[in-house]
C-alpha cells in the first residue's frame, strides 16, 4: 500500500487516493460515493501518518482530499434545491404560456377539440371499407355454396 519516494520517507497511498477522489467528487457531487471514499481514506491516512512519527508523508494530500470531499458533500443539497427550483419554474412558465395562448386565441381551442375528436373516433379508410364489403360478400357466397352442397 505504501509507495517509496525517498529512502527515509514514504508517501502514504491512501492520502493520494483521498485527494484524487476529492477532486473527482466535485464534478460528480450527486454521486456521493467518491466523496464518501475520500473522507474515509483521508481520515485513515491522517491517523496512520500521525502514528508513523514522520515516516509516512502525505498529510497535505489527505487534508486536501477531506476538504474537497466536504465541499462536494455540501454541494449535493444545493444542487438538488437549485434543480428543483428550475424544474418547477419551467413547468410554471409553460403553464402560464399555455393559459395566455388559450385566452388570446379561442380558435386554438376549436382546433384542439377537433384533434381530440379525430383521435377518439376510429379512422376507417375507404379501401378498408371496400375490403370489408368484399370479404362479407365472399363469405356470404361461400355460405351459399356450402348450403347448396348440403342440399
């Protein structure tokens, strides 16, 4: 887990991982996992570095990882609140615009009603009607032929 940088002092890898995950957690603040791992790794690194009596280094990286992950964790509710406010304000603007258009132009209401009526009523093409009539005629003819065979 340790990586040697000089003969006497070793960089503690968890401190480096805390910094890396802290940096990654800022743009991915809604994914709480990188920030959580950065906090855990940073605390573990600080404890180990303090217990090593100067053999392990990387205290600055561990602290930086903790600070960045803390910022990321603080950003989560802020981003969620701003996102919710934007979502609801856009919906309200759409609703207000819809009502404004409907009040100004009653012709739109007539068009929308016509569209609703067309959608509700099944549309039968003339070709389909002709096919159904031919099918009925051929079915009636086949029934007559069968009746004649039976007689």
